[in-house]
C-alpha cells in the first residue's frame, strides 16, 4: 500500500492540516503514478480504442454512421456530467468509496457494451461506462490535490502525463490489432478487464486520502456554496478555462484529423495511426520536460504562458498550411506543436487552479472536468457545422481555442481572490 494509517500522506509541500508530515517514500511514488495515471486515462482509452471499430460496428449492429457516432457523443456527455456529481460527493464522503463504486460501474458498463444486441442498448451502456470513467478522472485529480501542494503537485501531474499520453498512442493500435483476430466486442471486453484490474488496485493499494476532519458537511448547501465560490473565483476560473480551451483545440484535432488526413491528404490508415502516435508521444515528452523544469528553471505560470503561446503559434501555422495548401509536412509539424503542448498546459493549469482549494478539491476537480468536456464538445460541434471537407474548419477551431486560452490567461479582474 502507498499510505497506511501510521504513514505520512504528503510530500514536503504538505496539505493543510498535515504540517510536519514526513515525505511519502520515493519507492511508492511510481505505483501511485501508475494507478492515478491509469484512472485519469480511462476516458481517453475508452474513446480512442474503439474508433477503428466504428465501421464494423455499424455493419454488425445494422446502425447508421450517425447512430454509431452518437455512442461517442453520449460518452463525452457522461464524462462531463459524472464529474459534476462525483467530485462534490467525494468532498463529503471521502475519495475511496465513490472511487470503488465508480470503477465497479465502469466494469459493468464495459461488460454491457460487449454483450449488447443492438445500437439502442449500446448507447445506454456507453452512458453507464462513461459515468464510471468520469468518477475515475475527477477523483484522480482530487487525490493528487489531497496529497501534494505547490510545485510538488505540478511535478506529480506532469508525471501522470507519462501514463495519460500512452492512451492516445496505444489505444487505436490495440483496437485495430484486436479487430484482426476478433470482433469489436473484444475491445469492450478488454476495457472491462482493464477496469477490473484498476478496481482491484484501488481496493488493495489506494487508501483514503481525505481524512474525516477535512471533509465537507454531508449537505447539498455547502456543496452548492463551494461550486458557487469556485464559479466566482477568477484566479481558479482563468486557469481552468485556459486548460479547457487547450483541451478543446486538441479535441478538435482528435475529432477531425482522421477525415482530414486520410480523405483530404490521402494518408492510409496505418500512416494516420503513426501520426496520431507521434503526437501522443509529444504529449508524454513535453509533459515530462514540464515536470523537470517546474521550480528548477521556470515557475508554473511561466511554463503555462509559454506553452499556450507556442500552441497558439502552432495552431496559426496549421491554419495557414490548410488555407494556403502548403505541403503536408508543414501541416504535420504545426499539428505536433499544438498537440504536444497539452502535456505542459494541463499539469501546470490544473496545479495552479487546485492550489487554494484543499478540502473542496473534489468540487474544484469536477468543475474543471465539466468545463473541459463542455468546451471541447462545443468546439467539435462548431467545427462540424463549418464542415469537414478540408482541414480549414479544424485548423480554424484549433487557432480560435488556443488564442482564446492565451487571452483568458492574460485577463485579470480586480477583487478576485
């Protein structure tokens, strides 16, 4: 186990109420990174792994393309809504019990997805699966906020990007390879198995991180007050909105790149998978670089400003390459510049947003998750309305989101805490 009742819960920059605690033993940190990183990557894994199977799902379930795509939309909605519920509840009940329930829900939803007879049940099963994944994502962030403070929190969030970045690299490849030896149902069976392993890991190796004295009262009124306070705290909101807009830019890439690169630029499915994997690797590498540089060479705010500026310039390059018909390598280089900066933006923005919300970390994490997927969904919808015949709508969406993130980060309000 990482932490026992007799062992300290924090690194040197301790959470409130844990002053004087000794550092968490270094040998236990990799296991904690693996479990929490896997929990936070569960949503991305559940989306990316079944993307190659959509055509075969459409044929076998006798469902239209839009109906199959609805399974993705429902999953994203469930991820957003589930985080709003799970975060505040964990502030009242602790992290462990809601997390165990959420993982059990995810396993049940995944098994249901593997066994459904038709598209209607698949949509319902994906909703159940997404609610479980939402609990995992929001509580992974909240647990980090329980255990770490300051630069230590930023460095740990950067370490989680090492695990998170593997999901977009490996998931489509695993899904595609499974389809060569089994049907699409095997993908959901594999996800159910992964969820079961994580459920066991949480039960055995992840004890409660929010002790009873630090919990919120078991009442809806304090929860509503916490959410209202967060919504009026510009210091919190500007970091969360900046991260959400950066996520929206990358979500626009995820939603549109398959059609753009394969239909407009003529890449094969294998070539597209390679591009997708390289961009995912960029998230991992830059995330680790961010964790190394934090407090050694630059502050979290400096890293956040520079990474958002780099992402905005990269998105401008994508837009110019698409609009002017520049060679594909220029488009790919600029895409890499945008997507890889997610590995810097998310850990630093999340750490800065959560820094002042110790006992309400669940509510803070849930509002961040809601805004992240809400803004991402709106960006994808706007891109769809603009049409996806060329790379221009995708590029314009990416540039608009990154430029808005820079503008919000630089905006300060008088009287904000």
